[in-house]
């Protein structure tokens, strides 16, 4: 009988510790959830400004159901100037490969109906700095073609290329 008491007491103590730990995790989540969401929204807006400039208005596209048909695109936005002149579209894409996750914004210009630039939101690739220095930055400065993925971080570049190509396909549908 004393062994049964010992097991019950041990179970109650461990259960109490688990309940308190779970409560602390829930409290932490409650306190930080809104701040995390606000930081993600700020990062998204800063990325769109990086592509289109500072004096812009960004609004979520009305037909958000279009993104369900795509592998990487999770959201898209209509970008206009402060004078309500339509500037283009911005697409938030997320993807991963064996080297890590990438989340980025692809911008497409309304005048040229073409690719305008990229902004990284999250780059957890193993060769993250190589990808940025040898592919993303040259791509944004028009020193590299989108399809030229040989950069020392080829798998990351292929993922970025596929994400941009998918966003380009949706942008071409939206231009029509």
C-alpha cells in the first residue's frame, strides 16, 4: 500500500508541474501573440516599401481565394501611390526545401507588367548569406537573370525562382 501512495503522490506532483508549465506557456502566448502578429505585419509592409518605395498604400487583394490554387503564394496585395495611382501587385510567398524555409515578397510593376523586385521576410536557408549576396541582391539590381540560379546556394535560388515564377503567373492572370 505505501508504494501505491508514492506513485499517486508522484503522479499528482508531476501533473501539477505540467499544469503550471502549461499555464505559463498559455499566459506567455496571450501576452506576446498580438506583438508577434504586429511585427509580422510591419515586416511585410517594410518589404513592400523596399520594392515600391515609401509613399505607397497597400491593401489586401479582394479575391484572396485565388492563392489556394498555388503552392507558394499565401497572400497578395494591391499597391498604389498616395495619390491612388495603381503601382502593381505584391505577393507573399512561403516555401521550404531540405536547406530551410524562405518567406519573401515579389513585386510586379503595373507599367511594365513585369518583375520589379524581391524582399526577404524570412531566410532560414543553410547558405542564407550566399543566397542573398549572390542571387537576391544581384536580381534586385538587375545584374542577374531570374533563371540563372547557379550562385553557390543553388537549391535556395531554385526555390526563390519557383516562388517568383508562380507569383508572375498569378500577376499575368490579374493583368488581364
